C-alpha cells in the first residue's frame, strides 16, 4: 500500500536538473544574474504580468509589498488568521499591528464583509490569502479597496496558476506574492515572486530587494535613497525555477486536475462538505479542503490506510505575538471541522479513488 503524503516536492528529471545546476555552479557567476532574468521573463510570460520580480522568498515579497504600501509603525493591516505564520509575521516586521478579519464560513477565506468592519483611520493595507489554493472573493475585495482607497496585497503562496476573471492570479491587485518554498506547487528550494500592477512599484521594489541599490547602474555611481534589504534571488535558485516552468503539466496542472475530480466525486456525499468556491474564480488546489464532523476520527481513519490528512496550520490568532482581540466566530466553527487531504502531482486516479473509497466507508 503506497503512503500518500499531504505534500511532496516535485523536481524535474535528475539528468535535466543536475546538468543545469552544474552548469550554473561552475559558470563563475552564481549570484543574481542572467539566470534570474530568464526565470523572470519566463514566469512573466506565463502569468501575463511583465512587472514580476524574483526574490529570495514569499516572505520577502510580502515585506517589500507592505513597505511600498507605506505600512510602518503603529499602522494597521487587515489580514486573516487562517494562513501560514509567515503572512502575518511579515506585517509585524514593518512595525504595524495585525487586525484579524473573520472568514467566510463556507470556505475559510477572508470575509469581505468583515474586512469592511475592521477598517479604521489607521488601516494602511489589506492582505488576503488564497488559502490552500482557493481564490478569495476578489469581486467584493476590489470594491472595498476602491471605496476606501486601501491597497490590497494578495498572498498567493498556495495558488500558483489559480485564476480570477479568467486571468492567472498575479494580475489583479496592486501586489501579489508567490512562494517557491520547498513544498509549494512549484519549488525552487526557496524563493518567491512579487507581482506589481504598477511599473513605478516594480522599479522601487527592484531597489528595495538589493539594499536600496539600483543594479542597472554601476555600483560606484549609485546613491541609496531608501532602506533596502538582501532579498534577491540567485542564479542557482533561478535555474531550478527555469527548469520547473518546463514541467507545469506534470506538476501544477495535476493538482488542478485532481482537485476538480475530487469536487465531482465528493459533491453528493453527505458525510463530508466540500467548500463553496467564489464567483469568477478557478482554484489551484494546493491542498484539497473538506469540512467534516469528528475530524480526529477522520484523520485517524485515513492515516490507518496510509493517507495523510491534517488541518496543517495553527490558526495565527492563537499565537501570543499577534495579541489578537477580535472575536472570530466563523473561524471558530470552520477550524474545528476543516481538514486537508492530498491532491498533488503524485496522486494518480487509482490513488484518489482509493482515498475516496476510504472516506465513503465512514469513520
């Protein structure tokens, strides 16, 4: 019986990847150079956004976006507690306070209505997370952003090749961030991407990710005018990314195919509740999300059959560092029942059918 993990890194064939890495390792230039530019060009063409900037991590991308939104000490940033800790730690890095909005009880994604209730004169940005590959209600979130003139940052670490309004995520809000960390849809071992919809933001972001220096100008002719960081991507990481982009059908598109199949097979089964997806969205299915009663029994039953299942993340409002004061009643309900099951590239139809059979046998 094959063990079916919840997450598993995909890498291109060994002969392809090792040859490419060896070439760049012994090229005498392993820092940020032509390979990073090539990865940037290829990624931008796929996503459809020319203002995409490779960086060292999704966390770095989010920190840069917050800086460009003008977030600083004592500001407030509205976010969600249902996410990786990195989302909200990035906000604390600016000196701002995290304000947790409640979630949509039907899918666990941040609630636009509750976002609006959380807005104050101190609100400087809104961070929305396309959690587990499900796409937020961007129709309403866009309306709120325009109404209050507050920029939105989309955390798309879980949603590479998800879509909103027929376009890949990365083309809607002022900023969108992606993660290429080890277990994401597409890994470069570590790394990230910041997508901007304004060229002016993109130009500023290029400086912030490299100590405030302009890499297009000779080092001795530079003048730093804004604090920057060492958030650049390197040629080795970028080379892995270049090769990964050649295998999207073998990797990312399989998540989506498997997720759609699970939707169809589980939609009429009364023992579980599948989440409700938002209008004008196509999901990326990094994890497949269900609501179940007796979650511990459900997880135990699947584990006994060699199938991993888990809620994965601790809700962030349980960490003292965020000093949460908001009541999140929808999250209370959802989190007690939420569970993720695998649907990634390593799952063939036979594996998924076996998992479905185990689920339908009860727990």
